[in-house]
C-alpha cells in the first residue's frame, strides 16, 4: 500500500448502522468507500 496509511475510526452504533444501510442500498460499495467519499 504505497502512499497509503491505515487509520482507526470510531463510530457509535447508530452512525455505523447508517453507513452499513447506505452500503447495502448500493449508494456505496463498502464502508471504506463511504469514508473515502466523506473525506
């Protein structure tokens, strides 16, 4: 992973459920995709 670093992100259960829901509905391909788009 040249040029990339791993980070830890803490979310509460409600926010994580929202991210999962958006991923399940096809708005994002994964949690990581959501986070990359958000930042």
